[in-house]
């Protein structure tokens, strides 16, 4: 007699992995953000050293600007104070901006300085308000004799993607393109070098207010204005690394508990 019983079969539960793709992704984030935080620590050390170096240059005694400036060596002298003598080329004055000073909109007045003992250089005389721009130009036009100024060597500004292009033919200068400014002032043929000097203003706030109200440009204070936000970046990346590490551990524990409840 034939047996009608079906052969016995053994069923095994599907084995679930402990680590899921989501957990792999969450596990990568704390490693990546920790690396970014460590990179920002290195950047902070570099930036602090840079600022210290620039401040040390700024504290040195002013030097006379050579008749012909070695443009290749110019970056090594950024933030060095210099003494200049010459007469203004007011016919090539430039309004750079708009700029904002203490909540007031205005422009920086940039005027070529023709030096009797050397090349012509560009001097940022400082801030004038939008309302007194024309008056400031008239005051500047009256300065015809030889002048002596104290300034600070700078380099060309980097244009970001939000800054419009300059239009010299329209008198529109949004950013300090020193090469283009020098070319506008006559270029090499006229003895103009692409050297940018910011006139230094060492007065107090009352002096600055008086100058602004009388359509006189206010130069920059002799300080280093290099941005240093690396501490906030360090806090952000390390905090994110710690948060995602805790999140990964919690996910791992929950996953282990869920697997422990499955039938074996």
C-alpha cells in the first residue's frame, strides 16, 4: 500500500542583514563631516598665521613707493603702508561701487596719482555718499597742486558671481579690476601701473562724519579686514559629526533589537 504522506520539508526564516543601505549612508556622514571639521582646523591655523603676518606688516613704518613698482613682488607687500607724492589726475577719476558705510550708500572715489618721481598709480581716496557724489567730484577737481598721502598697498579684488561686470565706457565700476582701471587711466603708454593704494584715514568717527558731510572722501582705517569664519565652520561640522554619530548608534541598536525578535 502506497503512503500518501508528503515528504517533510524544513523551512528557514530569511536571514536579515544587520547593516542596511540607509545605515551605511548614515554611517558615512559622521566620518565625512569629521574630516571637514579637521580640514577647517587646518584652515583656521593658516588664516590666523596669515592675519598675524598682515598685522605685523601693517605695524611697520611707512615706506616710500619705488619709482617703478615690481608687480611680481607686490603681493609680498600687501597691507604695507606707503608714502606717496604727486598730483591728481582728476580727469580719470573713478566712482567704485555702490558701497555701504555705517548703513549709508555711497561710492569709493578712485583717482590716479601722477608721481613726479615715478609711475602713476591708482589711489582709493575713500568713501563718499551717493547724495554728495557730484559735490565730491567738484572738490576733488579743485585739488591741483602736489599732495602727499599715506596709503596702504592692496591687490585687485576678486569678483564673485553676484557682482556685475564693469562698464568703463559708461563709467560703471562695480569691483576693483586694477588692470582695467590702469588701462582706463592711460595704461602703460601713459606710465600708469596697475598698483592699487588705499588712502589711510587715522581720525576718529567725528572727523569721519565731518568729512562725509562736507563731500570729502573718508579713507580706510589701518586695520586688517581678512574674513575669518573658520571657528563657526569647525563648530558646525564637528556638531554635525557628533549628531549623526548618535543617530547611527541609535539606528544600529534598534536594528539589533528588531532582528532579535525575529523567529530563528
